[in-house]
């Protein structure tokens, strides 16, 4: 299995390229701001052929380049229906003031082909099999993608932290429920490739992440990652 990634744009959101090996088709996970150059570098280096774009959720730092990448390559985008509207109106996922500051005259559109994700579905694409788990809390349509020993968590779980819940559609108790249901049952050796920051493992987070300790805090972080 080939997995390569890089932090994209000013938000430093991790974009991942997944393929069964060099010279094969590949999947692009979370192409954020200015991600096209990084994607092209990895695709060229490993002689890959993009087959689809997958979004862990609809926040702008993760979907900024979805439409440009999909339309340039003639490939579909996959996103959960609860976050689909953010593809064409990402300001809905932010406070009004933040939206005004970020976007000005920039226009976002859906790519030509959008397919919707569902909890528990298996995506067999580009020689790769990924299990989709709906994991709301950061956004209503947040999902994770699981390989045999690796999970792409988006902004659900980070090394030492969890996703923020103070933006529209976020809810702290819901994200705790998602963490308990989606992440904690996995083996300790499961690699966690998150939407921001370094990789970690389920075991490391189970042992040291303060937000997983007991899963019983009364209120969440106002300004998580």
C-alpha cells in the first residue's frame, strides 16, 4: 500500500494520496487550499492515476480544491450528504464573520460528479478497500476512512487533541460519542492519519489524549484544532 501526504495551504490541512502501489490508480483524500501542486508532485513521482476524491468533511480547509481537482481529472468526489452543501457554500460551516473575512469574492462550486457516503459502506476504488464510518460532532457529515491498519480521521481525532466543536454544526457530546464508537474499539496499533498534525496511533491516544480519558468531561474545548 502506498500512502503519501502533505499539509496544504495556509490551514496546513493534511491531504493524502492512497494507492495499492506505484503506477496504479489512486484516491485523493481532503485536497485543501492550494493542494493541486502537491498532488501533482506525488502523482508524477509515483506514476499514479487519480480515480476519485474523498472528503472527510466539508470544512473549507479540507475541500478548497475538490472541484478544481475533480474537474481537471474528470473524477468524482465523495462526501457525506450532511456536509454536501459546504462544497458550494463553505461559509455555512463557519461563523458569519469568519466567512466574510475568508471568502470575499471567491466562488465555490460542486464538481461535476458528487457521490454520497453512508455509514458502514465499503468503498472499493482504485484497488483500495476503505470502510466509511459516519463520525459527526466536528461537522454533521464528518466521516473517517479505514484500511486494515490505518484510519484517516479528518478532524475527529488528532495527536493529543480532538476536533473543535464551536463552529456551526459542531457538538461536543456528539464528537465524544463518535470517538467512543468509531475510534476506541480499534486495536492499539491502528495508525491514525488525521486532518492536521503528525500521525499517531489509537493506543497512544487511548493512553495520553486528555479528551479520551473517561469520555466524561462536561463541556468541550472552545477552540480545539
